[in-house]
């Protein structure tokens, strides 16, 4: 990857089941005892990391804007506002009008009643194709198709926060978060861009999101446990969470020119799309780890911030890598749940906060060892539930 211009993180917007804002999340990451905010009843036997009360008007002032957004869009738009505020460019039109926006997006929230009707009819239908077409043509409201467009999150951010430079949206589970970050950093490094807003959001509190995961046999069925301790649990091991996260990325020159505070510098980044049926995931992760740790100097006083999902086998493979490395690591899904498209941006945000604080946050389970001393580098990792792997290294700005 070319490195003509250093890429720095200058703003973080974060809303989750734990609250909102950088300082609130740092407080919760270091709380004793650990305090995940869980809903184990609404979607039983599945557990979700559920949002608390949110005053959407703090970042989305117009009720008309709020009403036409689904929850995942409100989460993303809210987090984007927090990130711009944190970077000191909220309502700064000369900056936001030239800011690139790259969003990791899902496909929108579905009409649950129609989905249930289709599934029920499918049990007895002799011609499911005809049944499906008839039901979709008569039961779905036409505006639903507009509400489900993946690029509506970017559109809403543009409308509400006046981020009106170039806009890109990526879809594809965890891979979309990796792609969004990859494109943003590449554009800044090459000089094609000076500043960008990058991130995504996920609403786990919606039956269709859980249905999609369960059809893949991914969801954990027997309550919550730390992410590294799910190999022997019922179901697939995944516990999802709701939240939104955006980061402001800038070239070092642009950030210095406007006097921005810097959380962290992106030292390196690598991604892959391993075919896990034909290739060894552990070899892929080892190769990626060697790449990112080699470019930032020796691994000293490093912390791994992992977006590990908890999915059986895959999470065990990643844990084995970190155990072998000897580095202290933190599985953030223990506290936040898994955010699918936004998982890598979430891990980046938490890693950048730790770099700025010059200290690791506390171990989130007994599998994780404590970290003493000044933090010099963070390796951020995400291994997708079914595909897509990525690692980045963050150092002080």
C-alpha cells in the first residue's frame, strides 16, 4: 500500500448498548465488574446487546428526518454527528462540503409481517416461486424498497450533517467495513483525498437480522458468555449487538493545518477473503499478523483489539494465534456484541481511543491477561463469521 501521506484518526463517534461518546465508552471498558447491557427475553432463546434510551434529536434535530429513517440509519447518522463533533468540524461547511464519505451498510430492515407470511405459506405451498412472487407483489408497500436502499444511510448523513463530498457505500457483512476503511486510507495515502468520514451501524433488535444469522446456524442459544468461551455453547456462538460508529480520517498534513487532535496514526492495514473450505484460515491469519507487526517496528507494548465474533471454530482459530503471539488481547464482542458491517470500524475506534489514552483497557474475561505500562501500538483484527479477514496497526499520532 503506498504511503505518501500518513493517515490519522481525528474524530470518533460511537453509540452502543453501553451509551454514547468516547469518554463514556472508556469508562465502561474499564468498569468493575463488567457490565454488558443485555436483553435475554425479547428474542429468546437469542440474546442481544440492546440499546438504552436514545434522544435522537441531539444529532438528528428534525423529527421529519428521524421518522423516515429506520433504526440502523438513525444509529449511523447519530454516530456520524458525534464523530464530526469530536473532530471539531461539526457544521464547518468548508470542511464537510469536501469530505469523502464511505459507509459500510446493510440491506435495510425488512417487513417482518410479510416475511412471516411467506415462511408460513412456504410450509404448504406446492409452487413456492409463484407464491413468493404473488405475495411480494401484493403485500409489500412500494416505499419499502426505497427505505431498504443501502446507500440511504450515506444520504441521510449528507442531508443532516452536510457531508457532501464524494460518497460510497459497501455491502457484504464484515467485508464492507474492511472495504470502507481500505478505500478511505488508500485515497488519503495517494493524495486523492484529504479527509473522510468512515463507518457503519447495525441494529440487532430486529427479527429479520436474527433470522438471517440463524439460517446460517450462527447464533448462540444459551445466553451470554465472554466471546472466547463459546466453543461448547448451544448454537453457533454469535451474540449480536446494536450500535453505530464513525471515524474521521485525515492526512497528517491536513490534520496539522487545521490544528486537529490526533487519536492515532494508521501504520498499516491488510485484508483477505480466504476460501475457508479450501484454504487454511490459521495460515491466512498468521500471514496477516506477520505483515502488520513487521511494518511498525518490533512488537513491544502492543495490545490486540479483536472483533472476534464468537462463532465456533473461527474464533478458536483466532484465539490460538493471539495465544501463540504472547500479546495481551481484548475480545470486544464480549461487551458490545457483534456489529457485522460495523465490526471492524468499532474495533478501530476502540483501538484508537486506547492509543490516545496510552493505556490498554481492562481484560474483559479471565482468558485475557492484564496489560501494564504505556501502550505504544494496537493491532486491530476482525475475522468475519463466514468470510473476510482484516488487520490494521495503529500507533501514536
